[in-house]
């Protein structure tokens, strides 16, 4: 099982890094393209929140979960607050579920 840790971690880092870059480009497009102005309505604000939550998830997977899978117990064993990263991940997940509920009700 340990032989799968390095390829799986590298795969997660690459895929999540690409998704993180894509989400960041979409956030920049929404922000710079003035799609968040009141004349466009609330749909783009919901999309911005949903893409932002996707960015947070992919960022955490690319820069925390991937290296943690590779390093297992040696790299993150001395981290000061590893629980904080888990709390951020779960809070973001609940926020994403809340946004999906609001989006479904809005349609």
C-alpha cells in the first residue's frame, strides 16, 4: 500500500493544481470582467462563491492532501495546528453545500 502513496500523491497534486489554476482564472474573469456588478443580478455572485469554494478545495488538496499522502507521517507530524486545515476544509465543504442549496432554490 505504501508503494501507491507517492504516485497517488503526485497525481493529486498535478490534477488539483490544474483545477486550482482553472478556478483561479475563472475567478479573475468574473472579477475583472465586472460580472459582479448589480446590473448582472445575483447569479454571477452565486457562481463566484461556488467557484471560490471549489478553488479552496482544490488548493487544499493540491498543497496539503497531496504532500500529506506522499510524506505520510514525516512531514506533517510536526505541524503546529494540523486540525486547523481540517476545520477549514470541512467549513468550506459545508459552505459549498449551502451554496448548492441556495442555487437550487433560486432556480
